[in-house]
C-alpha cells in the first residue's frame, strides 16, 4: 500500500508539473500595451511588448493582435504600399497588418528575419501613420495577443483618455438661502470636448439644493437654446443637446427661476459639478449662500433669450415679473416702460418693435428692492428692399448692375456673396451675364437677423431690331397733305415711333401711317425709330422730305365728292344751282365744320348758329340776312332746306366767313381757300 501511495503521489506531482509547463508555453508572457496619444478618437501609436516562450520562424509564424470592438482598424493589405514603415517588429519593417477575416478587429504580422528565439522580448510598433484609431469613448480597454506557437490569448489593459471642461464659473441670483434662484453656469469645452446634438451635459448638485422633480425645458437654455429634453437622476440634471457644441467652445447654461431650483436652507459653500458625454470627468465650482431677508423681482421673457442677432428679439416679447421674498410678507411689484409712469404689475407685458427700457422693483411692508432696469430690443420686421430692376428683366448689355436700397441697416448677399455697402442703406453689385437666363438670389439681413429674399431672373437677349422703310423711299421726296410712312419691323413685337409718336404695327410687323405735319414748313424731318421692348435696344432711320400743304376745299355742283385739304370725302347731299337766282348753294354744316366752325341748329326758330373761337354767325332759313358778331349783313339768297339739309349761297362763304372762293364755270368746280 505504501508503494502504491508513493506511486500515485509521484504521478500527481508529475502531472501537475506537466500541466503547468504546458500552460506556460501555450501563452506569451509579460504583455504590455501603451498608446500615444491616448486621446479618444485619435490615431494612436501602439507599442506592444511581450516575451515569447517559443521560437518563431521568420516568414512562417504569425503574431496576432485583437483590438477592442470600439477601435477602428483601417482596411489594409499585406503590402500596405502607402505606408512602408508603419509596422515594426524589433525594429524590422514588416509587410503589413493583414486582417483575420473570421475574427473582428484582428490583424496578424508574419515574423520577419531573423526570426524570434524562445524567451526573447518582442516589441511591436504600430505607428500613428498607420491610422489605427482609438475608441471614441474614454475608458479602460484590453488588447489580446497570441502567436502560432502560443495560441492561448494573453491580454493587457490600456486606457483611452479625454480632456475635461475648462474655466467653469457659476453665479446664482440671489445668493441667499432658501431662494428660488436663477443659476448661470459658464465653461469652455476642452480640446476633445465637442458634443454632438442628442448627447448630454450633466449638472450635479451637492445635497441641500431642492431640484424640480419634473423639469421643464422651457426654463433652461444652453447657449440661448432650449435643450431637447431635461431629466433628473438623483441629484444630477441631464440636459440633452438640441444643437452640437464644438471643441474649445464657450458654453452658457442658464436655469431660470421658473425652472424651480431652490438654494439650500443653510448658509455655507456648496459644490456644483459639470461634465459632458465627451468629457466625463466632473469639474466642480463652489457657490456661497448666506442668510438674509430679501425681496427681489425675477424677470422672465418669452422667448427666454433673444432669438435674433446682436441681442435682438425677432418676435414680440412677453415679459413676466415674479416677486420673491423669504419673509412672511406679501410683495408687490411695480414697473414702467420707457417714459411711462410706474404701475402695479398684474398681467404679462407685451413688448413690440423698438428699443425699450423696462424699469421695475418689488417691495413689502418692511423691504424695498432697488430699482432694476433692462433694455429690450425687438425687431420683428424684415428689411424692405427697393431694386433698380424687376424680376424677369431683359437686357442686351453683357454686364448688369444691381443697385438697391434697404429700409434699415443690414447686410446684403447676392448668390451667397456679401456685398460691400455703399452706405448703411444702399448697395450695388456688378455681374457678367451669359446668353439667356441669369439667376440672382438676393438676401438682405438686418442687424436683428431678420431676412428678406428676392429672386431675380435677368435675360441677356442680343436681338437687334431690323427696320425696313418702303416710304419715304429717299430724302427730298415730295408729299402733299400727308407723308406716307410705310414699312416693316422685325421682331414684330417692336415699337415703332414716327417723330416720337408710337404708331400701330400689325402681327407681321407691317406699319402704314400718314404723317400730317403741324407746321407749314416745306422741309419736313421724318424720323423712324424701332425699339425692341424686351431690352430697349433700338435702331433709327431719318429722312428729310418736301411737303406742300393743301389747305383748300374743293367740291363740284351735282357731285357728292369733296376734297378737304387734299383728302377725298363724300357728302350726303351735293351742291346745286338755284334756278330762280342762278346762285350756287352748298351744305352749310359740312363746309363750316371743315373750316373749323361748330354748327348748331334750332328747329323751332329755324336758326343756324356757327361759332369759331370768338367769331359768331347766325342764319335764319328763308331770311336774306345774317347776324355776324351782332352785326347784320345782307345775303343775295336766303338759306334754304333741301333734303333735310340747310344750304347757303356760296358767296356767303367769302363775304361773311372771310374765305376766298373760286368758281370754275366750265367744270362747275368750287375751290375754297384761306
């Protein structure tokens, strides 16, 4: 039995030694990992050292590295041509970090010359230029290493760090105990402090503060903007960002009194800690609170912060004044707006456009607050823009000047480029145009941030009108009574002017116009101008013609045809010769109106009245006299009515009306002239 016991004991001891030795040679030893820089998200230089308990043959055996899931390993190949010396093993360059496809975040290196001896220290260096990226979240991580000869994975820790927020400052109003406070926190994010929207800022309070159980996002701002959400976890307020914050950025967190943070009820110093998702190490600041009776007024606006630029609100502002005291007395709040009188605050105050000064204070029976004052700048209207051109403008010029005026000071951008203002209100931009449509997006932004936009389309149209003139045919052509102006214009939508007067053009561009001169000059200028209305481009043709004005009236006995100043017209009754007297009678209305007289007839008295300026003639049918400017004149033949028309003797025209009358007995033609 004793021999058996000794044998079993020896066997167990040998088995234990064998197992120990086997475990030792299946795993590398003394594994260490260092990362520089260790910043989250940075491209790190990884230095890995370990002891290999087995020989590793050059070009045959492999060393494996498995990085944390949070690391970013670039897509590589064994050649890794873009980075010839990114990877070193014991100072010797290796071809590259090859991926192990069935193991995530794992690469391997083939052992370089001259190989590695057992119990030799191995140093692997992955340079920063290899673009192995650290995890983006700071914390403790592990790297696993093994070889073909020692396949059991060894692991070593390494730490990924981050920066902290900087320059944390805090202020409370009031700095008294047991008060509903307005709390402001100011800090700067660090070198790695960029926080994306949807991530959080944390504010942790020391015991003693009373925090709202149902926080309201309307009464807290981060850089003037309400957070996406606010929650309370223990004594920590979690503020979810609605907009991203960059690194090295100034941040202001403001809790308004209505948010409901109440200062501790005991005098003393209290800590507040602030940190973010990207800089999770808390940084603290101290606020002192002291015991004192007080009355004060809290001012809250809706919106809670200026929502425009340069401290302006771009919407009407509602002001609420909240009186607060830590005594048992009831406070009353007084206010006045601009130059008004003090009033008791009851309902919220609406502040409209303008720069306004609001003064206010609260009082109890025993305490009176010092008067406070705040300036509120409100501008809800975008600037008006007056331009020298309108939308859909046509031009034949290759360059365009866009000039304008603003109704108030501001900046002007055209197609995204800011213009240099000629004055606080005026601007000009000059632009080269291409054929066809050119588009301009104009934006005017006033000092408050209100914006007005206009879209302009300017068409470069190089069309030149073509003017063809058929009449006059040449200079010094002779015309009488009227000058025939005839021709064609292209395009047909052109305007045609003759001596400055627009004439009619048909759908085919043809025009036919009679120019009747207003003077008796023999030499008459005829100026034709065609204007292309889309661009105002024009062409002209000028002529000098001879003109003889026909100022006679010609008619014939027994004919209804009459020539009035060279123009042929038709009478409704013809002149005739009275058989009794042998005198020629003519229709008085037509002749008189042709000579510029106004004619009226009184059927009751059978009186014909002729008037021209101050010249007045009265005729009575059947009577051989006429009244000329109140002077009686005899007629050789009395006026008669024939075919419902009044006729007067031809001699009446010359003797009474003062015109020259010629009678051609052979042709029975009558010519009346001045």
